[in-house]
C-alpha cells in the first residue's frame, strides 16, 4: 500500500480521533468541554476517569449537571492538593500516586471495552514529571561522573530531558493500546514569541511535542459578549476540519459537525 493510499485508508477507517488536546486561557471552558466527552463504542460510553490536577472539575461539574449534560456519566475522579512551587519529595509522592491511578484507569477502560481519560491539566502533570525525571537523571549523571573522577561540582549542570520525554510519551501513547479509549489532555496557555517579540497568540503550555502525538486539537476563546468560540487547530485524519470555528457548542454537537 502506497503512503498516499495508506493515509486515505486511515482517514476512512478512523471515525473519530482518540488522543485529543484542549487549550485556552483560565476559566474559558476547557474543563467543561472535556467533561462531556464519551466513548461511543464502549460498553458504558459514559465511563470517565478524571485526573483533577487543576481542581477545575468541581465548578464545571456543577454547571454541566445543572444543564443536564452529565446525567448519565460515571466519573471517577483523582485529585491532588493544590500547590505552588512543588518540592521534589512531594512531586515524587504525587507522581507515584498518579501512576497507580493511571494503571487503575486503563484497566477499567479495558474491562469496559473503552472509556475516557481526562488529564486536567497536562501542563501541571508535565511539571511534576519534569521535577521527578530530570532530577533523577541529573543524580545518575553526577554519580557516574563522581566515580569517573570528573570535576562535576565545577561544571554547569544541564538538565537531561530524555527520561522525562520518554516517560510522558510512553504514558500518553499507552492509551492507544486500549480499544475504544479516548484521552483528553487539557493544557494551560502561554504567550507565543517570535524571537523576543510576542505574536499576540496564545499557545499550549506543557509538553512541547504533545502536538505531534495527539490526533486532534481545539482552542477556546471567549468573545466580549460572553460567547465561547471553539477553533479546530489540528485534525490529523480530517484535514478539512482545520480552521473550522463553532460558537457555544456541546461536545456532542462538535463531534457531529466534525465527524458525523
């Protein structure tokens, strides 16, 4: 099969992207959108495991329940205490708990023939993983240099992001191993720069290469009159959707418009 035919086959075979990313400024509606995602092919399409790093679910859940969007949902929530600057010892404990919860969630989705995992926010989780994995890599390198009698204390130490990157990518891509399982990674945003000058655009803040791993990306912005605008920034299997904009839609409405 040629690469062109192979790409067309993927577009035909994949009805809906399974690895997704949502980003916006704070309080615009990332959590509200993510909390509506379902796994249509699963035994229980409304099974969701929500990793609540940013504590935005409580507010969104109340609003969505009032509007009747979450009546059938079966949501398991995993939360961590809000913190500012996280010490390494705390980060180690948080990531260890996260890993246990993640395995539980994957096993649950597998038993259900699918489900939804929401990482809110991916930005926060990435920061915790960075603290743990880069420090561990630095200690290993320092220990090796000490044994080899290098003057490590007199050298500028650069963080090794290799183990961190491998950990993040292995975790995200593990979702593909479970049939009919969807991941929604929610990201905070930061200013985009060209050189030293801001472009005026907001871009996802988190794992830099996550965009190359996910199938679908949507940004959200709020207009002055209060309406929310959803812009499709990425759709690997449906190029024609990129750039499409929708105002004040639910997840079901957005899915119907994009993938039928």
